[in-house]
C-alpha cells in the first residue's frame, strides 16, 4: 500500500525527481515519501499572488511588490553543483548549491510572462515550466546582450531590453526547437520586476542578471521552473530552515498567501 501510494505520487509530481538529483554532479538528497506528501501541491490549485498595476514613464505593468529585493547568502560556490529554481508562485529565482547538505545561496525577484500558465507554443505569452530533472531545462548559452534591442509593440519602437546578459535556456519536449526563451535583465522595463509582463522570458533587474552570471550561472546548469500552484519542495524547505534568521522571504510571495 505504501509503495503503491509513493509510486503514484512520483507519477503525479514529476518534480520529485529533483530530490534525487539536483546538482550538476547528481548529488543525493535524502528525503522520505512522507515529506513529499506534506509539501507537494497539484499545479494550479493554489491561489495566485495578488497583483496590482503600476504605471512608470507612461507604461503600465502588472506587478507584485516592486520594493522586493535580491538576497545573497553565499558568493563562493561550486557552479557544477548549482541548480536554479524559478517559482512563478513567489516571483522568485533561487540558486541552490546541492550536496549532502543543500544550501540556498541566493534569491532574486523575477518577472515572467503575461499569462501565468505553462508555455505550449511560440507566441502564447507564457513562460515554460519543467519539473522533470530526468529531462531538464538547461542553460545552453551565456550571451552578452547589453546592445540587444526589442520592439514590444507598445509604441516605444526598438529599445534596449536585456541588460548585460541573455542566459539562453534549452527547452525540452514540444518546445525543444524554441531558442527565444532565456533569463535576462530588464533594461527599460525594470518596474516590471517582480511581476508578469514578458513575452515568455524570465526578467531580472539589470544588476541582478550581472550577479547571477558572474557568481552562479554556467552552460549546462539545470533549471527548474515551477508553476503558480507549486509550493517549495522538501529540499528547499530544509535549505531555507538552515539559514534561520538570515533567510528573507519574498515580500509578495510565500509569506503573503
């Protein structure tokens, strides 16, 4: 009975694979099926974080809390063991260093796509999701992007929009051929972070994309993108608890629901 229930849970919550291999070197993380049952949530069942409109320089953004800040808990890391976890629910990008004792090393507020659901095709204004570390999203390129421009169709024309770096993501499944999704800065759109405003990419503030690139990111690194209905996985809860009073929750995320 216990084995059957655990097997079913793994089939439903594909993100549980992360608990077995979360780092570049496949380090093991010990958790029980009881822990999975206590913390996992079926995607789409949680209430969304309240959003509000903010107008800056004539452009209106759908945002969470524009005063939310990034937090660096550890700057000297082994990038081979680092994993990026993006939570749509918390409007947050987390960096974990995986090992016997997985640690939370940094967190950054993010903006993702205008539509909160998972991406299914190009042009749907949604950010992809992935919970399967057997077939993960990975970083494929680290591209200098300070002179890259984009036309958002809002009357501003071609404008710089990506910050110093475009961290390209290699998607899987039916989206494998889409090379347009990445993690980048928010030049001329910084008021959108954290919130929902992009066409599918994940935006960080311009200063934060530099930090992410310089300290933590590398080609081949695994990236997990969780949907709005997904809470923290057990290893995330443990890493957060290990920081004690040093941990700062997203002001528009977990603590506000």
